[in-house]
C-alpha cells in the first residue's frame, strides 16, 4: 500500500463514533469559503478553521475574471457581488500590453470586476454560513493523522477534531501541505515588487506623461487610478533587502524616485505590500483523505490577476466530487479527476505567468519579444486566445474523443424559461434536451432535466456537470446512461445514497472561535 503520512491502518471504535464532520477545511479565504458553500449545497457537514482571529483589514483590490463571474452567476451570487465591485474592460491584462478587449468574447460576462479582497471573502463566507457551514476563527491546524475512516486534526492548544476528509486551503505557506509531505517544486522569487494603493499629489496629466515616458523601458512600473485621487502603484523593489518587515510609504517614495525620477507626492496609503515572482506547484493535490486547493497547491506571480480566480475554480471543481464521495454515489475514479483536471490548468497558469514576467524584463531580448507580441495582438484571434487563457473561459478538460464543446464550460445561453445559469444554483448536474426524447431516470436525485427545443444550442442534447462543464453530447439514451454512470455513479435503483446527517455539535452559532 502507498505510504500516506500520518496514516493509521484502522480506526478505533471511539474514532468511528466521533466523526463529527464530513469535511474540515483549513483556511477561510476565497477558496476555503467557496468550497464550504459548494459542499453545503449537497448537505455535507462542513467546518472551516481559520488561523486568524479576525477578518483581515488589508484592503487589496482583486479582479474577478470572466470564468469566476460565470461561476458566481451559476450559484446566484453575482448580483450581490456586482453591487460591491467596479467593472472594467477585459483588455490589456496579458503582460499589461495595452490592447483593447477583443470584438467578441464567448461569455455573457465579458468584463473584469475589481473588488476589495476582504469584501469578496466576506460575501463568500456569508454565503457558506447561510447554507449551514460552520466557521471558527483563531483555529490553527498543527497536526493530523488519517486512517481508513477519516482524519483526526489537532489544533493549537491540543484540541482534536475528527472528520472524514481534510482540505488544505491555507495559502502559500500551507501547514497542511507541509504536514502531508507533498513536494512543492518550482522557482524561488528572484524579483520583488512593491504594490499598494495610495493618494497622489500631482495632476493626472503629469502621471499620464510619466507613464508614457517610463513604461516602454520598465514594464514593472505603473500607476492606475482606482478611486478619487487614489492610485494603484506598482514599482520594482530593488535594493530593499529586509523581507521580514512590511514595506513603508517611504520605501515606495524611494523606489519611485529611483525608477521614475519622482515620487508623485504619494501619501495616505490604504495598503502596502511586497510580492515576489516565486512559482511553485504541488506535486499532487490529494494523498489519502487529505486534499489541497488554492494557493496551498500553487503559487505564481500576480501578473494577469489569476491567483484568486484559480483557487475559486479549484473549489467549484472539487466540491461536488468530494460531496459525491461522502454521500456514497461517486464512481471510484471521480475524486481522482480533481487532480487530473486542475493540475494541468495550474501548470498552464504557471507557464503563462512565467512568460508574462519575462515580457516585463527591461533586457533587449524580452523587450523585442514584447514588441512582436504587441503587433500580433492586433490580430483579434490572437488577442482573444490570450484573454480566454488568462480568464479561464478557454479551458477544455480531457474527457476523451468528441466534439470541441466536450469538456468545455457552456456559456450562459438563453432558454425558453430564462438563462441557463439560473438552473445551476443548487450545484446539481443538468441534462438539457432539445430532442425531448431523453431522461435522467434513476439519477434524478443528482441531475436535473430540462426539455427545451428552443435552447440556443447546435446539438440535440448535452449533459452538464455541476461545475458547468459539458460531460456528454448526443441523442442516444444508452450512451447518455453510460455517461451518467461515469460522472454521477449508479442510479438510485442500484444503490441507496447516504442520507445527510446533522452535526453532533451545537449548530446555534455558525461563526465561533477556538
């Protein structure tokens, strides 16, 4: 048997009786909160453990990309998120090459949404709690042991908890990943960059002129307005050797003067940070009953703004599969498809961020490549390809031979009764049947059915997974049944799904502390 760190071959009788939770998630950032909500859609008993005692006050603006916006629409969250964010065009996000958005993009949500990170975390956490998840703050995981029935998790102070599965969503320095012994190969940071938001003391015209003057020579510098007199500032951190201390406003002033010749009179910072270009990918996303998602599984430079989006998309891919495993209907190989699908996606993101960082170099070779790529991006097809890569709407999972649509996500198409994504709020599969001749039969507890001859599709019928990816295309009932078994397990006539259980602990408080 493969060695699994912390594995005990058998669980004791007391352990069997103490499986209080189905899943414990370490980390209540965007990935952890989204995963908790996805699991609760399937009545999985979820506890989220967050190391920090209070939500962060670090107000960093992040961008939700097209695919993430689609996922929010699929779960009925988009309207409340739009109220708290600011839309901006999707152009110019590859290596900050200033190319307008393509003429057409295959999404009803063809824009970026800038939103403060604490706001999106709060909205996702609020969503998870409303669905029944428990969140405990000030709870740091310090160890765990797994056996054939579950995982025993130890917290600071010695308290122990028990669950069937543990998912590490605890960030780049993931304790869960380290304890699990999963390798995190890649490249260490070579170039540090300062990033913050602050007010400026010079006219916008002066900033625009300096940007034109300097950006050609230094692609790691920019000032972009994010509010009244407030700018997002990015500048190289050359010469700042003390990485143990957070950057100061004076650090920004010094680096701006060294890079641009002026500090623009910056003052009144909202937040200040430093980031590097370290690039690492976990060797595997699962070992036994312990899994990794988000930054615990992959880190990369923030060029293109892909990090948060990648983690949220991990969560939506994993949630229904882990729920199926817990509820007893998942095929034996379903949970393995989490790594099979998401690991290559992360590899691709790491590659494109490496390429983008090279294009920010001031060396003659990378600058020549940048000029050539700038010319190529004037072709709409090239521009569209890169935008769809960065925003994850171009992903196609390998489901085997079939039409190009197989394995891709389906856009939010028009239906007779409204929009497609409105039917996916509950995280179930969906058979969309234009032929009106098919049925989901014994899978109706996991897969919804809609007969709609007017659906805007050029195929007879499609089977959608809960994450919105196309799992089957065709018009043959037997072929459909085979694919229902592949993705959703045996029909209810062949097995009895496990019924949801109430948590043994007091559920009166959904947010607590250790």
